[in-house]
């Protein structure tokens, strides 16, 4: 069950909101910073997973770098205190404006995803009288055994340069006065749970690819394995901190690196998912012909993952737990939102404590790819961030009836 220290205060906060467990978040960030220090693997947080300012201030204060995918993410990362030299800029379709923004900031490396992009970035560097620090994102054609929507390292995916185009890529980069060759980047997918097997395979492929590159005379100074570590969506309390140990160890044991080579990773989901929950209130308990529906005040505009990927999130009735001592019977519900789309459903046939209008519901493990993907569809307002140690500062639920004559 979601840990809530002061349920009486929590209950007064206006819903829906994203609730961040700051203690857990700090522990997660500290664990990663400590492993980075111990193994010498540099960590660049993938800002796309969650751009909440307070969370990012904490991550940058631990010395982490950032992985960005837009010009505005780069500027925002700088404003959150990330060192520009530790910012990498990936993305399959960078605009001229964004490329110039990145030069302006002085980022650590452009992670270039196609032969066409090598040409454009090098041409912009020439026009600006600069040299572009450049990593090539290689598509190693590895199946990470995850959802096909979040698989990125297969030949059919739009990401990266296929290993079949090596020779052309090398010819474009080598001896190019506008490119400072930085290294190679690989990101094979997200929510990887078979960490040892998949990451070992990734390392073996990367070792081969690095050798092939270096046989051309190019020196691969930096090797970046991307992100992808999965989290336990079924049991967030059983595994609140993802298995970073195994990830770092598998990389350290399997990736060949010389002392002049630096290793990087780009975790997103694993740093933020378990610290965040979407909190919503039951508006109606509707008895349909064949089903019971819990109709809540958060919608797919607040958390689109279930509608977009069929993603599973654990759902809990926190009011039943904290106010009624978990003494209620259970019932089976479809938990749905107010948006006018049939896909606006957070979970089908979920067994929950018998729920009532006004109960608070927690949709767990929503810290990654949750709030950042929110929209104002149906002109619904954005759900704000509320932090476990600052509940008193959160916007309170209004008493609407007091204002009606
Ligand atoms: C290049 C790159 N690096 C890192 C990440 C972060 O992945 P994850 O959130 O699975 O750790 C992504 C996610 O899409 C990515 O595309």
C-alpha cells in the first residue's frame, strides 16, 4: 500500500495530483549515485521520463548528467543545474533550431541517429564555425524482450544507424573537421526485466561493434549503453528501488573497456517510476449491466500509459486502508476516467476494497512517462505535483457548496 504519513492532510489535497515520495526518490537517486561512483559508470538521467523541477534539482545535485531529446529539454536541464558538458542530445529528428540551441549551451555530445543527420549537424557546425562533439547511435538489432512499443534497437525501428551502414558512417565522420568524434551510443528498449541476459547480450554486441569501429582508425572514447532498466509494476512495494546493482554489475562484468574509455548509461524510468503515484478521487460507483465501474476524477489525459500501451499500473483504495483499517470487503471494478474515449481506462477487472464516492485511489508506479505525457484533452487542467514532505503546501480541495446561496 502507498505509504502516507499523514492521511488527514493528504485527504484535504485537491485531486487529481501526482504524489511523489521524496524519501524513496532520494534513496533511489543516492543508490544510483553511489553505484556510479563505485563502478565509474557515468549516469545521465533521461529527462523525458519526468521533468518535475524538484526531482531534477535533486538528481543534478547528485552530480548526474542528463539525456535530452529536444532543445527545450536542454535549456530546462541547464536551468535545473545539470552541467552542460554532461548533457547528451539524442532524438531522431532534431530541428536546425534545436541543433543551434545545443551548440549555444555547449552540450557534451550530439547523439546522431542517421547518416542524413551526420551531414546536417556537421554542416551547421561548419556554418557556426564550431566542431560538433558527436556520438553515433547504433542500432544493434537486439530484442530486449519488452513491449513492442518500447523496443528501439531492431532493424525495423526508426532509431539509430544500422550496423549495415557502418562504412558510410565512418567515412562521413573520419577526418571531418567539423566533427569531434565522441563515441558510440546504444539504447535497445525500455522496461527490460531480463536484465542479466539482455544486458549481457547487449554488451557482447557492443564489444564487437566497438572493435569494428576502431579497426577503421576511429577511437571510441565514450560508450553509452542507453537506459532501459525495468521496474516492478505488479509489486511496487516489494521492489521500490529497481535492481540497479544487477544492471551496473552486468555491465561492469561484460563490457570491455580500456582506461581511456568512459562508460555512460541513461536511465529514465528506473529512477522515477516507483516514487510517483497518480492520486484520484472516486466520483461515482456505477453499476453497469455486466460490470461495476469506479469512475474517478483523473483521466487518460493525466496518465496515458494504459491507453497508449495497455500498460499495467497497480491500483489501490488508500482511503479504505488508512481510514477503515483495510476492513472493507473487496469488489471487482473497471477503473475509468471522465474523458470521452473508451480507452480512458486505468485497469479492467481490478479487485479493490469496496469503494465509495469520495474515496482516494492511488495509481502506483506512475512517476515515469506519467505527468510528462499529460495533455489538456477535454480542456481538463494539468494534475500538479505534490511532495510527501510538503503536503501542507499543496492546493486544498475547495468546499464548493459553501459558495452556493
Ligand atoms: C536514447 C534513450 N536513452 C534513454 C532512454 C530512457 O529509457 P528508460 O526510461 O527505459 O530508462 C530512452 C527512452 O526512450 C532513450 O530513447
